[in-house]
């Protein structure tokens, strides 16, 4: 399996553990205010990262080069910025909204990098 696929699977697993933990915490405390962060973490962090991993595992030729690495770094960095800011913003810290926006734009840039990988030409067969 290509290294980038392993990185995405491992990060997806971490995001799953964090997302489920966040959901458990909300259920235990009865405070569901940060549910948008929970939903974004599970969908973008767990599901999207796992789909990226599957794509790269099934298309090892597309997993090589700088663009897949940039995709992983940019997308993951965006999530790391966006999710905590969204969590605390939904708990009442409205000052974090610009940080949520910055993180969201970075995540979108990562998704655009993935689109570039998907629509790029395959490397010629050796």
C-alpha cells in the first residue's frame, strides 16, 4: 500500500476516535452545542480521509509525487485548525469564527489538490 494511503488511513482512524469521543462527551454532559464540530470531524476527518486512503490504495500510480503529499498536509492541517476552532466557537467563543473560516479555506484547498490528483493524467506504464 502506498505510504500516502497509510497516512490517510491512520489519520482517518485518529479522527474517528476523536469524533466518537466528542459525541460521547456531548451525550454524557447533555451539552450538544458543539455538534457541528462533531459532524465535520466525522465527515471530513473520518469519512473523507478514509475515502482518500482507499483512492490512493487503489491507484498507486496516483499516490506518487508531490501533489498527494501536499494534499495530505494541506487537508489535515486545515482540519486541525478548523475543528477545535469550530468546537469552541459553538461553545460560545464567537471570536474564533475567523479561524474557522481560515481552516475551512485550507481544507478546501486540500480538496482541490485531491481533485487535481484525480483528474491528472496517469503516468505512462513502464
